[in-house]
C-alpha cells in the first residue's frame, strides 16, 4: 500500500508493516492501545517483550521519556536517523503495553525515507520486527507477506539496507551499556557518550 494509505490506516487504529533501514516493522500508533495489543497477537510475541517506539524526530519522542540529557542529545545528533535505540525512563504518556509494564521505554528515529514520511504524519509508532515470533526478521516486503499474508498490509520500501536489528543501549542515568549488539558498536557510541 502507499504511504498515504498507511497513514490513514495507522491513524484509524490498524496495524501496518513499514520499511526501515534495519528490518521491516509491524507498526501501530501509540494512540491506539487495541492496535498495539494486536501486534503481540499477530506476532505471537510474549507479552513481556517490550517494543521500540519509533519517531520522526527527537521532538516527537521527547514527550514519551524522562531525563533527556545533553548526552542523549549528542547521541541523537550523531546517530539519528539511524540504527541506534536508546532506553530511557518512560513518561506517563507511554502506554504500558509498549513497555510490557516496565518503567523504561526504548526509542529510535529510523533512517528510511518512507518510514520518516509516515511517522511525520502519524506521530510515534511502536514497531517490532515484522515477523512471526521466533522467525527471522523481515528484510523485504515479501517476507512480511510470507509470515502474515492478507492479515497485514505492507508498505514496500525495497530491501532493508542494513538488514540487522538496531543496537539497543541502556541509557537510563549514568550506567550506559549495550543490551543488544548491532551495526553501531560500543566504540562509536563511546566517542559520543563515554559509556
Ligand atoms: P524488536 O522490536 O523486535 O527489535 O525488539 C525490541 C527489543 O528491544 C526487545 O526485545 C528488548 O530486547 C529491547 N527493549 C525494548 N524496550 C526495552 C526496555 N524498556 N528495556 C529493556 N529492553 C528493551
Ligand atoms: Mg524481533
């Protein structure tokens, strides 16, 4: 489907698969708790596995976190849009279904023109990888179709350029550490954030 149709469907509370530079994401609006919940059922994802909140910009994501510091901003300036996910304390605006009940939230600005075009119009979207739980992450629209068929509409953004999940960094307070390795490594982050 087109980005225009994706925006309409997401704003109506539907789940839509969108391309990012890492892998395809199964996206739902942070404004639609029912749609967020159906991401878990569609994927067969355990309810205790939190999702990453994607935004078009830092400004779009700031209301959802607490304790945004100069170090977070420096990382955003250096790596966003890009394959780095930061975990901060969640604000009260984050639905607990996104964080699986944790008091922290993972955020990222993806580096894909279609994802950014959609996010600018929908606002933040939770978007775990668009594959059935336990299966390899989708890096092409056809992979999403293989796993979900007609149940999920897909925005085709060609092959994901990175094809590997984002680096996830615990960035709550001073004790930063990498929770999930990715293309951006500790050395690169260290030069900006001194983790
Ligand atoms: P996926 O969206 O499928 O790439 O999965 C997102 C991953 O990010 C989760 O499986 C967790 O490993 C990690 N994650 C997301 N939110 C949090 C959080 N609040 N605390 C710790 N890890 C998180
Ligand atoms: Mg995944």
